[in-house]
């Protein structure tokens, strides 16, 4: 969450590639819509989401990543990002907590409207009692 600055985005991606011993990632996500101050758990940091997104697009241009997306964005944050994107690379996905007890129909409708696939984090509800019985 403190790797939103353009130089940090590239460095974090390269670290992931090195750890995984691969040449590219199929999908790379911005984990959180708000950056933290470097080395802390305090927000906000100093990097705008537009700056971060441009750095993510550069990863695609460099062939390090095939698709880019976001995680934990609500509808207003996603709309702001999409409205500010000045290239053809829109978020491929928005990964959020999504399961039978948290279906998020408004966010699903908004993502469909914007052409962003809504993907589930914790699709079984973090083990919530009774969700599968």
C-alpha cells in the first residue's frame, strides 16, 4: 500500500517477477485506492491514483504485465479512475470482498457499465458460519 509512487510501482512489479521467476504477470492489481506514507500505515500518502495508474500502464507498455486492475475500489473511486484515464488501458478487474453475504449489486452494475470485471476476494465469506450449509 505504500508502493503507489511511479518508481515504486515498477520496483514492486520487478520484485514480484524475480520472486516468481517469471518474465511477465498476466494480471497486476493496485491493492488499495489510497496510498500510505512510505514505510508507515498512515494515509494519505503523496501519490495520486492518476500517477499510480500511469505507472501501471507503463508496465503493460514494457511487457512486464499483460493486464492491470484494481482492488478494494468502491464505485466512486472506480468512476474517478476511469474518468481520469487518458489512454486505452482501463482496469481489467476490480477485486473486492464478494460472497453470498456481501453481494454488492450496485458495484456489480457499475462495473458492468464501465466494462470492468468484478472479481471476488473471499468468495466463501471468510468462513462465516452457515454460509455453505
